[in-house]
């Protein structure tokens, strides 16, 4: 594995030349130290090295072997000019250059170069990740959790405090993490574990500072991942760790490791038990497991909201649109509802939840389109709104849970053909999805992007759009919030308008009522206002959505 140079320096870019760059160690255990030289020291590259025995060495590029200097000579070579304190001795100045204060590393124009200046709340997050071995970073979506994790990882690696890191993320985000890793930790080597089983075996064995892998791949390769002890595990979109018996959760929790950082903007997806599953990864040996969930969260969670840390971020304006059905949809919907309820009631007290779900999904599809005529109250409203937005140059995202040609993304895109929409679904390869996003960003002729909710709800940066439409509703508000925040995030300069559709007197209207309750539960548990024991769509709630009395 290539050695990591220390890049910190007490010199500032505004000062004249005559400073040496970091040199890689030439002996085992040596650390390269950048030190400012006097002008009389000559123009050849030189580096001051501190070996494990604390001897001081001056190495010049033209020489084959390091030359040992007396401390007084080294003092003259390093000079007191530009040191943190002219009165400090050589070792103190070397320590300052070897391990500059964290604030100097993170500040603009400081000891390290960053792609852009970290915001104050991000500096705070990096500090906590750096200092604490276990943390749930639960910042609201769009605040740069991955950037904070990479900055902390870079600092720990450059200080030789960690040597191996495992980053686990949804497969759709592998490319984005690879790009950000190169930007925020350029000195570190990354191995992306993907491909055939044989190829993945090779990547697991590849020496690297960090290995990047998708959750499903980790489940398949758990035995290979357990072959080493990971200094840091980063669980991105940690809401994927859903329950204690889930295969993905078990694979992740079985890995030998030191530090654990869980990243998620929505730790509560369906029920508080999901939060407990994340906490089992972050604090597996909780000394007080009987504590209330809210107290356990508070002990390891750092959560900031956009309104608190980014007051300059434009507002997110959310609007519920409740529309009457088209006549064609109402006829098809009522017929399907009557038939479905008759079948459910025929099952009596032993009604199967799978039967209830099948009916609800069928009715939700009919709320999108009438399959015979293609009539859609939502599409008609959306067409009118997009026509107005196109005249003002606005760009829009349209999310749907369906992907088929009759009720889903492709049917919506077909109905919006005048706007030249692009489509992104889970059926596409990762490279195909990336090309669609690049085309949407770069070609203003495509003012609308229609996306599959589950395929595109996380990890994408789509600040080019300031209007978001949820064509149909998912089972919980956390997923919808993630999708909306593809637009409402750092870099957005305009207010984001988010619209959710529901049709009057249908399963969608009843679903919306329960989703409002879910949002309240999320605020209670995660924001620390209290705790309710249940947050899932229970059997009773599903029957309520279907319109059955219980």
C-alpha cells in the first residue's frame, strides 16, 4: 500500500517560495514533514524527517542516502521563521507540522486543501466523527453527511490512526461515493467491490485505505469481508439496516471493527424498531440497553436541520393537491373497489394482509390512470402546471412508485411528451442512470425528469430543479422527503416547491391521513419531543386504507 504523506504545513500560500513539499518516507516508519527552509539552504528539494527514534534527518533529493544532522544544524535548516511560535524548540515545531491542530486542518487556506470550504456545522460534524468512535450522523438530507465522513476519514488516515475503512452504501450510490472520495480524500486509495464473484474476491484482497461496497453485495460477500478487522465502518443510508434479523443487518454487524459511523437523514422509516436496529450497530454493547429509545439516540446522535444551520437555504414549500377523479377513472376505480371488498369480506376474520395490499396497490394504480382510456386527473393537472413552469424556465422532478407503461413512469413521460421528459428507473444500469442525470443537468431542452421513487430517492444531486411532484404516495413520509431533498440541498438557490397528489374519496386520501401521522411520529422520536411505541402500517391501518371496518 502506498505510504501517505503528511500534507500539513505552517507556511501560507501568500508567502514566497522556498518551502518544501511533503516527501514520502524512505525508511520504514518514517514520516515526511514539510518544513520551510532559509533561502541560503539552496533550491534543491529537501524534507525534514522524524524517524521513530525521534532523530532528525535532512534529506535532499539529489542524495541517495539521508544524512544525519546534529540538532543545532537541523535548527538552522528549519529556521524559526514561520513556525507557530518562534520560541518553540525544534521538536515542538515538528509536532505542529506533523499534526497541525484540527482547526488548522479544516480551515480555508489551512494545513490541508479541500474541494471547497467546509461550513461551520460541517466542521463540527467532522470534529465529532474524528473524536468519537461511534456516531449516528443524522443530519437532515442535503447537508453533506458523506463529505463530513470523508473529511474525518482523511484526517484519521493522514495521522495514521486508521488504515482500513469499509464504506457500505446502496448500489446506486457507488459511483457518487467514488467521485466524492477522489475529491475529498485524494491521497487515499479506494477499492470499489463490484462485478462477478471472482472479480469481487480480487477487490476484497486489494490493498487499499478504503473498500466501497453495496449492501446487497456485502450480504453475499460477508465471509470475505470478515477476513479482516476494519478500523472504520461507514454505513451510508443506514436506514437500510432495518431489523435485527435482516440478512444485510446481520452481515454488517458481524464484521470485526473499531469505529462505526452510521449516516442517515431518516433513521425512522417504518417503526422505532428500525432505529433500534441502527443503534445495535452503533452501540452493540450498550451498558444501559433498557434506556428509552430517545435517550439512547441522544447519546450517539448528531442531527442538524437545514433551517437551523443553513438559514440562507431557500425554503421548502410543501403543498397537498387533492383532486377529483376523472369520470373514466371513477368508473374503473369504483368497480375494482367493490369487487375487491367483496372478496376481502368473503375471507371473514381470517382476511389475509397480502390480499389487502393487492387491493390497495390496484386502487392506487387506478388513481394514476384509467387503463382503458389513459385518462388521468393527475396528469391533466401536471400538464397545466408544467406548461406554466416551462414559460418561466423552471425545471421539475416527477416521482412515482410505479415504472410500467400503463400506470407508472413511462406512462407519465408519454403524457408529458411536449416537455421532452427524461426517465430514470431501477431497470437501468448505474451507468445509464448517470447518463440520464448528466443529460438533465446539461441540456435545458429537457425540463422534466420522471423518476422511480425507490431507484432515485437517495443520493442524487438535482438542484437544477426547483419543483418536485409526487405523482403517487409511498408508504411513509421519510422516503418522500428523501426524494424531495434531491432538489432541496446545498447549492439550491431558489425556493423548492413540493407537491403531493391525492384523489378525493380514494385509498390515496386515507393513505395521506396516515402519512401525516407517520410524520408526527418521526418528529417525536428523532427530534426528541417524545416517543410513541408504534410507527408501522399495522393491520388495522391497512384495513382502514382499504375502507374496511375493524
